[in-house]
């Protein structure tokens, strides 16, 4: 059996560069483990005795094979059309709301209870900082909000959160409205389109316009390619040799940083003046002020916002189109309501106030986010031994809040497999709706993402009906967020 698996993976290994990386990671893990066990032999016996006393209190789960744990099964899930979450789903079914596994030489715990989510994500959870991989900091930058330590994170988050004001959100509605209207015009003309392709394009354009007021198509295209190289490198093995995916990502990062430096210089010299995020961040530039950001902090976080916002929102929009195709009565009811709103607002671009009146559409957005759970789990690292949900957790274990399981838990959501926007007639209980995380690390772009989804939804249902032409539910392999391998192709039927 082991031999068969080995042969299977050896073959795959030749075919997929990411497997190559994971194989090397595995070998590195093994080497580290062996080294560690060689250097800590004197303490092993006592640790084992100590562990045997409390072992029954650890979360259930399998440690898998010696040293490599369940890494092969995790890799296999990543490389299958069911998607990487299948690894977690099957273990959640077997062991329940809290289980542990061993991946890449480390212990990972997955938990999905509301109480534990609160304990881990709530503002008092200083003992469970966000866990990130070193390569993320190399690619996004040491000053990225996603990689910063607790105190520094608070400072950076305050500065960046101040950009998501009502004023900025209002102007982004107008801008996203224009982009969506143009997209619908193209869809009506083409009739057969891949939703994900367009969703990726308009979310990228919208975010770059908001952050940097980019207008030039060539400039935008170049940046889009570079951002996509950085995103792909986030999952690659950190080999800095010419031709490797990681190296391409680093080179792309350098080009992005050059562009941002150039933009900052132009703003400072007065060659360019815009009302965007960059301008607001530069306005804080005062060496005497404690609230001032360095150039590095500004550029690392502009890159972070693009990467955190584009693919997530585009994937969510695509899932929403699919769910509405499968639920025609919901779609018809929504269309009726949105046409009424369109009649009242004829010829004017959508405004933030109009979005606030789209109550049914908002519930559809939430229900799509629940079912899609674009970010499946949120990793945190335990800084010390502790108890969590009745189980013993050891220092350095990675504890993942399993948002997808919470969203499909029938004790929290009645008939969780059913697409039912009316379940959001009432607000969900705290820490039970985790599409945007919760607590001190809640998604900063949450309102922007919801706004983009609403604008898109409004124009979609008031412009056309559609049919998904490829019902294959297979997921894209090695994608950072679950998304359809087909990209959701549709046939568009204009309604006016
Ligand atoms: C539907 C779209 C989106 C989803 C589902 C989503 C989901 C999430 C989740 C779950 C987290 C928290 C992860 C954790 O706790 O470990 C997060 C964090 C974050 N998101 Fe989003 N996001 C979306 C769109 C956006 C957009 C549009 C932006 C900005 C342009 C953005 C910027 C961020 C940032 C900066 C963080 C880090 C916050 C921090 O660590 O303090 N996101 N997002």
C-alpha cells in the first residue's frame, strides 16, 4: 500500500511543480524532526511520561505515519477535484468538532464550536496570535498587516482601517457600478462567458482604482500579471533559483515595489494628485507624528490589500452566480425586487444609500458567503499549554478555527445544505457567521466586499437571466480559495 502511494506520488511529482515543492518540504520536515529527536534525546523520556498522563485529554485524531503524519493525505486532497477542504471535512465527520492531525511535522488542531471560535478570535485572545508562513512575509513584505505581531498589528490596522470610511466606500460604489455596467454590456454582446474571469478582472480593477487611481490599461495589466505571480508564489517552495515559481514571485514583488515607489515620488513632487488610499496614507507622512507610516509600510500594505481583496471577492461573486442558478425561485424573487429599485433609480449610478435598501439582496450575499466560505479556516498558534473546548492544547500547536464546518453545522444553521437567504432574517449569533473572520483580525475589506457583491448582483439580475452551461462541481486543484475548476461558464439571456 505504502509502495503504491509512493509510486503514485512520484508520478504526480514529476507532473506538478507544487508537488515537487511539497515533496521537498516533506523531506525538510523529516530531516528537522530527526535532527530534533537526536538533539533532545535526554528530555524525551520525561516528556513521554508527562504526555502519557494527559494524553486522553488531547483532541481525538490520527497522527498518521511516523514523522510525516497525514501530510500525504493533505497533499492528495489539494491535488484532487474535491479540494483541500475535503481533508478536513472527512476528519470532522469522523472525530467531531475538535480534532488533531499532523502536517509537515507539526500538530494542527481544527475546531468549529462557537465558544472556541470566540476564545481564539476574540479580542482577549493574545495567547493565540495569527500564524503565518515565513514565505508570506517575504512575498507580501515584513510590514504587511497579515504578518505583523500583536502590538504592531494594532498600529497598522488602525492606520489602514481609517481608509475604509463612508466617503471612500461611497465613491467605490460609483466606480464599481461603472465597471459592472460595462461588464454586463460585454456579457450581453458575447452571450457565453466565464464568470470567474470577469469577476477577477473587475475586482482587481476596482481595488486598484481605489488604492492607486490606476486608469491606464497597460499599467493595470502589468500590475495584474505581477500580482498573480506573487499570489501563485505564496503556495510555492521558497527556492530562490531562476525559473522557480517562488523566484518569479519575488521578481514580480520587486517590480510592484518599484511601481509603488514611483507613484509615491510623483505624489510627493505634485506631478500627480488623486483622492485615493495612497494619497491618504501619504498625507499622514509626518516624521514627528506617531501615526505616520514608512514608505515600506505603505507599499507592503497596498500589495496586501490587493491580494487579500481580489481573489476572495471574485470567488464569492462566482459562487453567488452559481447558487442563484440552482435556486431559480430565489433568483426570480430577487429580480422582482431589484427591478423595482432600478425603476426608482433609473439612469443614476447606484449609491451607498440605495445599497442599504437592498435587504433581500444582502441576505443573498450573506447566504452565498456562508455556503461558499471562501476562507475555510483561520490558523492561530498556541503560545503556551492550555485547555480549549475541554481539550488539552500544547504550546506551538497550530489551532485552526474551522469556519466551513461552523457554517455547515445543523445545530447552528437549520438545513445547512439548503440555499436559504431567509435564514438571515435575524442576525446570526456572535461567532457563528465567520465568512469575514471575527475579533481583532476581522476582514478589513468586509464592507467593500459586500458592497461589490451587491452592486454586481443588482446589475446581474436586472440585466439578464443565465444558465450555467457546465454543471461539473469539481474544484480547482491547488487553489488558495475553493473555486470551480470550470470558472462557472454561463449562457447569458438578456432581459431588456
Ligand atoms: C468576499 C470577500 C472576502 C472574504 C471572504 C474575506 C475574508 C477574510 C477573512 C476570513 C479574514 C480573516 C482571516 C483570519 O482571521 O485569519 C480576512 C482578513 C483580511 N481581509 Fe478579507 N475577505 C474578503 C475581501 C477583502 C477585501 C475586498 C479586502 C481589501 C481590499 C480585504 C482585506 C483583508 C485584510 C487586510 C485582512 C487582514 C486583517 C487583519 O489581519 O487585521 N478582504 N478576510
